[in-house]
């Protein structure tokens, strides 16, 4: 459990920190290969099928979130997901949700002033 909490915190920090190429990738949603992302499980039918199903679900989430996420957040999240060895759409989805949450929080705080 502590590893999961640490990984989630690191993910949020990485999503929100400056990343090279963020502006370049902000407009275009990344197209990661599900087969390459799940390649670790080649030769293991059940884990491979599970990985493919999960990544397909997360790709659907990313498609829904992409247009709503702030431009800098999209690029930073795309950079982070590209660095991941597996679960690229899962990383991208979670990072986009964090970026959206931060943007909504900033908007709410700004409206209080």
C-alpha cells in the first residue's frame, strides 16, 4: 500500500512539473501501441488479455479527458506516459485527471478572491 501511495504522489508531481516537449504534444493525443505496452505479458494469455483490456479502457478515458485537460497538462502527461515502460494509457489517464483536478482547484480558489 505505501508503494502505491508513493507512486501516486510521484505521478501527480511529475504531471505538474515542467517537461520538455510539452507544448509540442499538447494538441495531439498520443497513440501508444497497446501490444507494445503489454509486451511484457507476451506468452502469458490471461495477463496479456487483462493488460490489453485495461489499456483499452484507459485509452477510452484519455479520449474523453484529452480535450478538457489544460494544454500544459496534456503535454506534460503525454511526456510522462511516453516514459512509462508499461501501462502508458493508465499513466496518461491518471495524470490528466490530476491536471484537471488542479485546474479546477485553481479556478475555484481564483473565484473566491
